[in-house]
């Protein structure tokens, strides 16, 4: 069976970027060019371009066209996330990574919801039920992160949520139930600063002022690779987290 036309377009554009025919930041073919080149409908072209945008390979600007993303494309980089905890005496300097005590997670609530925006992120129908796991992470009784995990109810059949504490490590529980390690599945993450804090309830849970900057993180886990299994929205105190990116010389 031959590949769908949209998949052929995706593959060809990726190959041309890898071969250097299109450089990061450079404008690529227009929708009209692609329709004529492949003899396909506008719907097929749009689907291919949208998939490449979702993967972070292309960026589209209204009225300007479609461009190769300026981010690292198919370059080998080492990306590490770290938790850095202040000294127990409250010193905000982070000269070295210091663990001041035990980490713990409290499951605040597990609820079934319907939410059109979350459903769209999970690529399910808006009326479909979603399980929302809301958890608060601590280091020595100090709250430092809020984590909201959203999974379609249809992916969590025959599960008893009455004992919510067993979901303090959701990844471990999913491994027991389904046999896969969600932490090692295909994922996409976005990290940005939220300032001021939009939701007063989040500031209260983290025990900070609304005027305090925090990290807001969005993560999608894909199982299979093209289907969102889980959407996570986390809020992290700015002084408890940092990232490090390393790129080797080509």
C-alpha cells in the first residue's frame, strides 16, 4: 500500500531540510506550490503543514507564509532538567545542588471532568470524560510544584480511584496497570515564565505572592507516537528548577 499523499509531502520536506535545501528561518513552498507539485487538494497540503508545525519543524505566519523553524532541527543536543533546592537556612544562592530533605507528593484530588480545551489538546471529542490528577510536590514540607495530569477516561478503564494516595507516583501506577513507562515515551514540552501568577489558588498552594514569577510547563506524552495519551500542566517555583542544554560541535 502506498503512503498517503500528506505523508509523502511531510517526508519530502523533512528530507529537503536535512539536506540543507531549506535553512532554518527560510521560507518554504506556498500551499499553492505544494498543490501543484504533488497534484493534491488544499486539505492534504494543510494537513501536512500542520503536522510539521506540530512537530516544531515549521512555523507559519498569517499573511507571510511558512518557514523552517529557527530552533535546533535534527541536531544532537543534550537537554537536562534539574531541581535545585535552597539551603535549609533559606539562602537563595545555588552554588551547588543541595538536597535538604525528603521529597514527597500529595494527591490533592482525582476528578472526572469535561473540558473542551483539554479535550482538544488530547484530540478527543469535547463531550468525552477526562480524569484530572491534581498533585502537590514537597521538599521537607515546602511546596515547590503543582502538577495537573489529564488523561482521557477511555484510556483508564476499570481503575479504582478511591485510594487516591496510590497515584502519588502516576508513572509507577501506569507501569503496574499497563506495562509501559510513560516517562520514556515520545513527548513534547513547552516551558515559559508566568508573571504574575494568573490563578490565585496556585499561588496559595505554592505559598507565594501572586507577584512571584513561576515556571508554567506544558507536556504532551504520545502513545502511540502520533496520539496524545496525557497532557500535563505544571507550575514550579522559579528558584527550584533550571535547565541545561549542551550541543556538540558538528
